């Protein structure tokens, strides 16, 4: 499904254009020995009582739990395991695996060595892709072959025009990136230095835009990343 994003260029122009993900159809399909096509279904793997935490609550020690597993099958719920389900919902539980109605979220911040630096209330991010300030290139260009070795791209979206004017607008952006064989860093906010947030309460992403042109056609891809690759040494 396509959505709108307010994007600008280095010349101060901006427009609301479409962006959407492209889902590739699988090349291979799974079949049985008889050649019949298979399908994927969601089933219940286990219940809270048969989970590791649930068994520890019941048997208190790992040794006692191992003895019971060797002598029987306490980790299998014969009534529930394998049942088909169509949907699921997230439920928060306490240490006794009982559902709770009220929770307090705490965000833990760790340093590069894994030590806890700070505990804080998580910040609720507001969507900024359709704000009064368009998403614009920050002016930083990165060669394609170098940026792919530094970041993990979690998502990618294709930008599309909605009329003739936005076609020319996006084509010019794509051509400039294509000619320089590089991708540009995008930023949100009044100073174009903030990460992108696509929905209220969503994650923040660093966005990079890649452009390709062929004759009178263009392709603009927005790559999203929230993980940076670093050398172990």
C-alpha cells in the first residue's frame, strides 16, 4: 500500500509524493512428494505453563524440571499444542506469567561494552514524514560501494510521482544521484538533521536515497537503516 511523504531537494523545492514497498514473489514453492503445493499455517507451539519459565515456576529447580521431562512430557500441552490459529495479540505478563493490565515501560541504554548507562522513560516519537518541514538531503553524499559495508539496511521504499510536475521533480533528483554514482543522506526537521519516523510511536531510521535513470525513466529508492556495522577490533 502506498503512502505519502513530503520530500524536498537542495534547491528548496518540495512535493508530496508516494512511497511504497516492493514485495517480490517467491521464485520457488514447496510441494509434497505427490507434487501438491503446500501452504503455511500458524499453530500453537506451547502455552505459558509449558514454557521454560512456566515449568520453573512449577518445579522450582532445573534439576527437578529435567527429571520430570525425562519421566514424562510436562512441556507438551496435549489439548493446545498444534492447534491452528488465525491471529494473535501481544499480552504483557508478570513474573508469575499472569496477564497484567497496567505497565510502565523503561528504556535501558547500554554502552559499547554492554554496561548499563541509563534507565529512562521511552520517548514517544511522532511521525515527521508529512510535517511542515520536508524530508531533504543533508548535503552528504556517500559512494554506493562504501556505504553498503557500513550500515545494515532494514527496509527500502520506492518513491513515485503523482503527476507530471512531480515526475520532473523526482527525475532531477534521481539523475543527479545517478551521475555521481552515490546515495544521499536524508534528514527531517527544520534543520534536516533528525531521523525519520514513519508513524506515531514508531522507530527512528536514518534514511538514504539512491537514484537511477535510463533514458526518460527514473528509479528512486529510499533505504532505511538503524544498525551500523563496526569492526570487532
